[in-house]
C-alpha cells in the first residue's frame, strides 16, 4: 500500500477534526459560542473587540472573517494553522496528537545514533518540512490570486449595476455624512469601492443596520477607498473606516483614503508614500480605542506614521464626551456641528 503523502495526511486530519469540531473549537476559540450550525467567535489572530464577523461552519469546517479578506479557509487544519501562525503540516500533527489518531509515524529516535547521524536525521526532517510548507504555501497563494481576480471582476460588475447612493440612506443619516462616491443596490445596500493604485479590486457592502462585509476572496490589505482628488503638495489623510474618512473630507476639504481597518493602516500609508513620494503631506488620522486593551487604533496609527514619516492625529475629546467614542465621526456627531475644527495636527 502506498504511503500517504503530506497533503493526504492533512486531509485525513481535517476530516477527523471536523468530526470533533464541537470539542476542538471551544478549545481553540474559547470566547466563541455556537449559533445554529456555526461557531461564532472573536478573531484572536487580529485582536477582535467583539464577535460577529468571524465564524466557523460545524458542518463543513469552512471559516471566514468578513472583516479581513485574507482570513478564510476550507477546513479546520487551515483554521488552526491561521490561529497559531504556523504551517498546515504542523497544525495537522497537533490535531493528530490531540485526537490520538496515529496518522503520523513517530519521528526517528536519535537516542542511539552518533552526533553525525543525529545531525543528518534532523537535517532531513527539516528539509522535508520546508518542502511541504513551501508547496502548500504556493498552492494557497495561487488559490488566493484566483479568488482576488474573481472578486475584482464581481466588484466591477456590481459597481456598474448600482446607482448613486441616496443621501437619506439610514447609514448616511446616522453618520451625518454625504454619499460622495458611494453607490447603492437593492434592499438598501450601500457599496464602498476599494481600490489598488486607482483600480477597483473589491467592495464593502454596508446594510441599513450598519453591518459590513467585503466580497468573498477580495483583496483588502494595501487597498483603500478614496475621497476627494489629490494634487501634488496637498495634505492627504489616511484613516480607518469610510464614515470617518467622509467626516474628515467634509470638515477639512482634504483628500482622504480609508484603509477600512486598523490592521490595514500601515499598508495603505506605505502605498500612498510610494505612489506620491514627498509630494504629499501625509497625516494618519487614527482611532482612539480608549476602552480596548492596548488601544489598537492608536497603536496602529502610530506604527503607520513611524513607517512613513507621516504626521499623526487623534480626536481631542471634550471633558464631557462619553468614553465609548473612538473616532473622528464619533467626535463630529458628539459636537453636533458646534465647531468645524475636528482634526488638529
């Protein structure tokens, strides 16, 4: 009988893991809970503040983070690899040991080998692991590129079909901003364009309830949603969410690019610096997540500013402002138009 290859072993581990999903997922994602046939949790790999966008199917093992297009997979082996930050072979071995499956043969015992033999065994095992990891990574990259292309095609088609957004849309009214470039589809769905070097590559859908989702498989990292037209020598703000960007653009008149989340601020800032060089007065307008451990908004903004030599600014809260406010749109709504100067550098 032919010995199972690395990919076969990973598939076997994934199948057994799925059978034990209701045991494994509470161990891997202890902050989550079961909702129907899905395990919904915070994404511990990127420091989620609350559950909602990250879910794992108990029937198929498929998992997805709608707030991060790069975070998705088809089985529980890939999920564990993502959460732990290592290769799928290592993840499959961990599942094998946890469930006592015996899929992987014990490593060669080196107790009775001399130093040169031990060195050769270690080198062979390390080389085999690197080859397996490289092959899986290449396959994953190719699959992701195919998904990126399909999402970009779908984004272009949906954008063409949509009409300009209604200024009285519930989300826009709640945020106190104009539609700008946004378009609108059926059932009150707003669509926000995400671009890479001016090319449409993805969309963020915003429901009237404010629920947000990107197109499955679409790119987010390094991509942005633009507001206003940039001219050489002008100031350019980089912020997180679209509503924050619209608020900054309306109150400063400056162009803005929205990175959509804190984890993307640095990548977008670097892309803007590479595209415009020193011709741009780059300012990172960060969120101030005062009630979240580590203040991820402020941390990400400062990191982006250091990496690009940009200025950084945060909301300046009035003494009586509620502590749960965190971004420039929150500040704008709280001030209710008392002042136009919401962003100071």
